[in-house]
C-alpha cells in the first residue's frame, strides 16, 4: 500500500470513528467545516490523532489553510515525505 492510500484511510477512519462522520459524506473534496461539520476543536483533535499516527509534529498553523479532506491528506503526505528525505 502506498503512503497516500494509507494516509487517506487513516484520515477517513479518524473522521468516522472520532467525529462520527457518515462514511458516505467523505470524499477528497469534502469541506471539513461545511460538509463534515468539523469545528476548530475537532481540528485540534484531528491534528493530535495524525501526530500519533505519523510520529511527527504537525504545526497547527499548517491547518489554517485547510479546507478539504484532500488538503489534510496533502499536508500529512508532505510531512512524511520531508521526514523520509531528511533521513536519507
């Protein structure tokens, strides 16, 4: 399984399990706040969950521009890619 698929599955399962989002409502283009009813407190919880998943510190400022599920996926993948590149 590639990293992007793994990250996508983790984010989707977190949205479903932690925030009780309807799985049918989740797509890459779903708007976190409008479509999925994620508020700012939920966003902080999501950051904490993703930190536990990746083992990396996710800067809350990175989430200020996040609007869609795909934005979250892109941020996490970029962090993982940067981590991999810095190890090499």
